[in-house]
C-alpha cells in the first residue's frame, strides 16, 4: 500500500537526529513535526525569522505578529530566537541548518528539483525554497511518486523550471525511500506491501535496485 | 533633540514627496508586519507606475494588494505571488512586471543596498531561471551568481515601538523584512504602534538604530491574519 | 534538550580539536569583548602556524598578543596593528604575515563567510594598496573592489550571557565583532560571563541565535582597559 | 597666528548642522565634540558599534565594555544604540553618516588622502578610515598645513599609500579652510592673522586663491 501524507511524514521523521536544526516546508514536510521521536529533540526553523517553532496557539494565544513561513499562526518554543529575514537566510545560505525537508513537482536523477512554477498555469513563486536547496547540505524531498495520471515525478531530467541543481540527496515518496547519487535514483526502502516492480514502473529516471529492498519500518 | 525629532503627525506628511514611477522598499511578510496606514496613504495619493520591492504583495483586498486594484504598481520584486489572485492574474496577463526573486536573495539585496554593497555572489538560483542574464563565477569549486543590491526612493516600515529619534524595536515575527527595508530607502518612513520618549529603549536592544529613519508616525493596525491555525485539543 | 546542551566544563574541552595551521576567527575590539580564557587555552595548547582573523592582536601582554610571544601566529588578518609593539615589530621584520584589511571590510568578510556569501563588492579600499590584485568593477558609475569572505576552523567569541542552547546576548560595545565571528567558525566556541537556563532570554532580544554556537564555557574575565579616560570635573 | 588643536576643532564644529550623525576620528577630530554649538544637536557615531557617544565617564561609571573607537572609556548618550561592527560599517559604507572628520598625513589636490602608514617607518593600519572615506559624502580632513620641517601636507599627489581616492571635499588646517574640487585646493578662509602668502608657501599642490580671502570667525 502506498503511504498517506502522515506516513510519509513519519518516515521522514526517522531521519531526524538529536540536536538537529530543521527547516520544514509547507505541506507534508510540516507534518514531520508531529512525529519527532520521543528520545530526541530538534529545533524547527521558519524562514520568516523564527528559530524554535512551538505548537499552534490556543485561541487565547493567537497573535498576528507570530506566524510561520506558511503564514499560519504559531507559538515560540522554549529557547526560541526571533530575527530578521536577512539573518534567517544568512543561517540558511550559510549552511547552518542541518536538514531541509520540502515538497517538489519533480526531481531528477541528477538531484535537480523543480518546485515553484508551472509555466502558463501556476506561478506561486519560489519563496525561500531556492535559498533552502542551495544552502542545505542535507535535503529530503517529500512528494507522491507519480501524479494523479500516474506520470512519474522522478525523471531523467526535470521538465519544469528548476528550483535548484544537483542538491537533492534523498527522496521520500508514498512508495519508496531513494537516494540520489552518481546520476541515478538508488532504491533504499519500499513502502510496506509495495512491490519493486511498481516503483520501477513509476520511476521514469534511472533507478538502481539492489538485490534486497527492505520494507520501511514504522516501529516506534 | 529638535534636529532629531522625526515624529510626523499625519500620513500626508509621512509620505510627502512620493511621486509617480518611484521605487518603494516595503517591509512585511504576507500580512504580518506591514505598514498598513502608509499603504493606505499610497492608495489615497493615487501615484502610478510604482516599483515595489516586497516579499509579497499583500492579499487581494489588504496590504499592498490594494495598490494592484487601481493599477498603481508597474513592477513587483517579490519571492511569492501565491495567495493573491489579482497579483497572479496581472502577472500572467503581462499587465504587471514581476521580478521573481528568491526570498533570501531579496532580503540580502535590501541589506546590501542599505549597507553600500552594490552586489554580492550567492549560490541561490544558480542553474535556475533566476540566473538568466547574471554572471556566474566559481569560488572554491562551487558556482555562484552575481546579484545586485536594491535601494528605494522610499522605504515603508512597520515597527512595534519607536522613540522620537527613530530607534526601532520590532515584535516577534513581524520583524521579518522590516529591518532591511529601513536601511534601504532614501527616505525611510516608519509606522509604529507606540512612540516612546528618548531614553526609554535599552541601547543594547534596539533592532534598527535611528540613523536609518527619517519619519515616524503612530498608526493603528488591523493586523489581519491570513491563516488562523489553532492547537488541537 | 540534551542534543542542544552546548555547555562544556573546562577549557580543554572548549578548544578540543584545535591543531597547528588552523584558522581562527576571533571577536573583540582591542581588549574589549575578547574571550580571555579561550586565548589563554590556545597559548597553553602551544599550537603553531595559526592564521587569526581579528580586528586587533591584543596588546603586548594581553589577549591575542600573548600568542605573538611564542610565535604561535603565522598570519594576522587585521585592520589595526597599532598599540602593540611586538605585533608591529614582527610585521615589519617579516616574521609575521599581516593582511591589513579595512575594519568594515573585515566585519563584512566575517558576516559573509557565515552567511554563505563567497564574495561581495565594496568601494572601501579602491585605489589603495588594499585593492592590489583584486578585481575592480563599476556599478552605477562608481568603482568597487571584490572582497572574498572568510571562515575559520574555529571561531572564538565573548558574550555576556548564553543560555544552555547557545542563544547569546552581548553587553554594550563588547559586542563589536563577536556576532559575526560567531557565524563564521566551523566550530564556534563562546566564553560568557553567565550561563542562564533555556527560556530566560527574551526571543526578541537575542543577538546571536544558538544555531551558530557549538560550545559554551563560563569564564572569568579580567577585562583590562586600554585607555581609562575620565570626565573632567 | 596658526590655530592650535582646539581652535581647529572649533572651526570644524561650525560645519555641523542640527540633526547630523557624525563620525569623529582620533586626535583633533575627537575635540570637535567639545565645541558643538549650543543651538544644535548632533549624534556621534563610533565605528566599534555605538551611535550616540556620551561624555567620558566618572570614575564610578568606568566600564570596560563601553569604549569608543579610540579605545577610550566612554558613556552612552541619551538615545544611543549599540550594534555589531558589521552593522556599524553598514551604516558607514551605506552613506548614512552625514559627516566624517578625520586626520591625515597628506591630502592632494584630487581629493586623495593618505593617513594609515609610512612604509618602513610606521604601520598602524587603516582601522575604519578606509571605510569612512569611501562611505561618507561629506568628509573634512583636519591636520596641520605643513609638517614640523615645514613640508607641505597639501600636495599635488600624495606620496604615501592612499587611504582613499577622490574623497576629500574640505580641509581645515591650522592655517586655512580649503575646498578640494576640480583638481585644486580652493582657499576659503585663513586663520586670523595668517597671510595668504604663508598659505601659498605651505601648499605644494595647486592652490586657487580668490580675490578676497576672509579670516575665520570664532564668534559663538
């Protein structure tokens, strides 16, 4: 069975390490915060100028001056710091954030990512995504493996305007965990009950499949 | 400190000198930390042909979005068009020129503009449409593109508190682009929630020193929230 | 927050990993705001061939000047050699390599290093010996030179207070180069006057967010003053 | 009579305007603070990170953490702000300081200034001077017109390594006030009792002398 959004987030959360500073993009990445393992702590960075995102506010706590990069109302966690956008991206561009998790329209076997526009159809803008993918050493892309018409999103070459080049190292989809290196997608894990064949079928780019592909484990 | 008292008493005075075709640097992230009254005054003035450098362009009927209605804006320099249908429409139809700029590059362009740095290199955007027409150069084996700084005829800024000589303190994430915008205007106008006496702000805790500020006005703010998201019980 | 507790209990631990020929970025202006105990530990370690990026090199017998005595420093990147006879002597004799760097360029090089900006243009130094060998480029009809950023294997920083996860607050003009230095080290070590619990510092008033800090140690400071100048009665 | 150091500072102080942010270099420039006219206010910037230098401290107020760019103990004036060196030079480089007053070894008729080293003899370093002269629109140089051996310091071309090029607009010496423009020193005022001839004699660079050269006025 393919993973749902929360299960993708749960699998991504397994990549977290104690003491990590992490930037979570909008959508599935935001859900990762709900699945941080109990025995570790991470601090979440929001590129609008907050290090240490806390829980969503109660009705009494709602404050227009306290939002995250998705423009949702949030609170500050214990130990948070607040700073300007220039400082926030100094942090990001300077490689101080340990892990960035973000969504994408497409990725390709060279680690390129397209996530900010579909020419003639959809223009949202890149926001902070271009800085995040250029600045982070460690990038995980979350997305469905294929679109609604079963067109693969893991390509030989991205067809859409790029957000960044050669930057994606790891991908967690509803079907698999893959590593991007040496010009290919390397299959690391498959979703429980998903066959290697289905993954092969839905991966348009070059896919390297090892002899044994373990199923993801969701033991807490 | 008569020569340093920057408080003005009305919005006309605050935005005096703004004319057609000028460039305005604006603080704010979405609707958070925006100088609401200054934007309303720009709408009232009806100046046209503006270039506005701001991460977003408000929403359809609030913030800078209000200036789109009357076609006052010729060009936006922004990182994000989403959540504003009129912005997206004018962009896709070609009525509005948009220089889509990565958020961190935008913040750094403002900072550099205020800091007398005409250009800097960044890896952000290399190999993407953002890099088109820009110089690429390698440092330590990595590719970077050259980005030029921005300055404005005006900067419009929202702060929490100002003292009368323009020292500013921001509150929470309403800080965002405001400190950089404050440095990048030939004339920097700041709308605040509270004006305090000189000496009330701790010198060690001032976010923007008064040297960058030309005019201060006390505003009243609606502070509209785009997405109220609450904790689950 | 076990993974974020950065407090170390002794100076050996604070400077562990420092070896010969490394580059150290150091905060401080003259003897103001210098990490006294960390410098003493570097002297004790006896590492040689260091490149030190710091506005000054202390005085003859205090601060970084102590490292000149034992010839631990191969190269200084500084804006000011004055008020340190041994520094001037080693420079003029050629024993010590000195990259004389304008103060503002030095501060910006550190900031850029921490911020992932490999190089920037500045008018500072154009037409002077500082410009030798550097690219000159015009922007808007004015001449600028290209300056590259700096980073260090270590950064040594002095702050007033830190919480246990490395959020820092500086005090008065002891801030100086410390905030930029803090961002520019692969390993950033901070010596402070007081370590407080997480949550005691106001998130809006933190000068250096903890993300930049790797190790914190509580020091005791002599705080020697170079020129005591008093008001006339 | 040539001016003494305090008189030079007094004359410079006449150039101040109400609401000016001013950076005063070490030496004679520092003395300018003592002669700010009563009817105006200025804020003094110290490039180590203080805007709003107050008076020197009393013995009780001395604080090692509060110094000026000359490393003297100071206090903070009412309305002061304190910031990092990067912010301080953003202010300076960005042209936000209205006036910079600094000393020099030499200036020349093209507005070049040499102030930071005498090769083989004296190496102090440029400190913030190169940033100050490159960043300020309005620069006043204070110095003696000639050195102790009567060699002019106002030259056709500076002989020492330059601090900045084409930046000096105005010079106040012990003998005269001069403007630098169009490749020449223009004599504006002479010190009380100093002859035009003496100034001509001690100015090695091209000197333009108008028909009438008023004496400086020190009326408060």
